[in-house]
């Protein structure tokens, strides 16, 4: 019988992996095991701390449901989601950033230029957001599906707020023949990520605040192109330099200008995105 020691524990556990598992699973598990073991050794994790960590994850599970994913919040607070996201970037396409925990499938399908505001809020500023979606060579792409979502002036997304109509401040749009999209929303407000659960505990451990800068979320999809999940940040919002989830990128900052004379919104913002074609897949499929 093999004697398991601090020195060989990683090799012993890795040796237990079946030779039949997919190569990627093996790579993930091997690295995970080696890094977690190294972390425990280097940090001298105590048994009591391990139990505390497990109980913390149980609490994160209990507070999660279909409308709330506490584990995404935890990965955001630790900068993990934004880091994973960066590993994907190659030259040319718009920068992506975190999905966050508030996306909902199947938002209302709306015509170009329509408003996503189902309920008006006192003091909020309306904004017409428009732009062109093109490929990395600058060719506009018609028929791109664009899901947008944002929070209300009270800092809450509709699923967090019983006072808002279902799917308020969400919509799905298509680009026209010139690759143009357009919709009316409101100036997004900074908001604290939910800190009444495990994410709040983690922020307390860190001594960090929960606030995010005002932003509008985008999910942009078109067959033959790499999907883009991103956000536009209001250039004049608070917390641009101190986002609780580290997701701000310079290229994703958009300026909200006063609406021109005759404009039906208080503000306007133009923001273009570039998608990366899945060239390799198209070439393979054509053969
Ligand atoms: Fe958000």
C-alpha cells in the first residue's frame, strides 16, 4: 500500500484519474489538483479553515436559484470571470467583458429604434443608443441578434425588483441591412452587486466595496461569428476606476451626449462593435 505524504499527494490523486477521460478534462483536473494542493501547503490551510470554506460554499449554493447565481458573483469579485474572458481575445474584434449574473434568456423581440423602458422612473434620463456591427475588416453585418439589458435608476435589475414589469429594460434587436442597431434605454445607474449572501461575506473579508459603474450589457450573436458578451460603460459614471468586479476596459467606455435639437431622448450614444468571423470553421465546412 502506498504511503501518501505531503510530497506525493498530488501525484497520488492524479494517478486515480481514469485513462479514459477526455484530454481536456485531464488537463483541467491535473492543474486544479496541483494548484489547490500547492495553495493549501503554501498557505498552511487549517482543517477549521477548510470546513469554514466548505460551509461558505454551501451558503452560496443555498442563496442561488434560477434568478441568482452566487458563484458567478464570487468569481467576479475575485477577478476570475474577467481573467478567463481576457484569455479569449485575439486581434480585431471588440473587447468582451463579464456576463454577470443578471442575464435572462429570451428577452422581448423589438423593432429597431424601440424602447426597452416599460416603466418610467422619475428623474431618469432617456438615451438613444445606436451603432454599427461589423466584422473585423469593417464590413457591416446585417441580421445580427443583439440582446441588451440594464438596471433601473434604483440600481436594480427587473428580476431583483417586484416593482418593475417582467423583462423591463431588456430587449432583443436585429441589425438592419447596413449593420445598424438602435434602441432607447435610460442612463444606467451605478449599483452594488448583491451583498446579502456569500458574495457580501467575501467582500467583507476583502474589505472591498460592492459598487459597479453604470453600464449597459450586450450579448451579440450571429451565425458564422464568434458571439460577443460585453458592456458599454458610461464615461461619466462613478466607479469607472474602481469596479467591484474589475470588468471595465478603456475600449468599452462610451460617451453619452446631450440629444441634438429635435431629439426625442435626453441623451444619445453611438457605439460600434466588431465581431470576429469563425473563418476556420467556415473553411472546414466548405470542404
Ligand atoms: Fe450589470
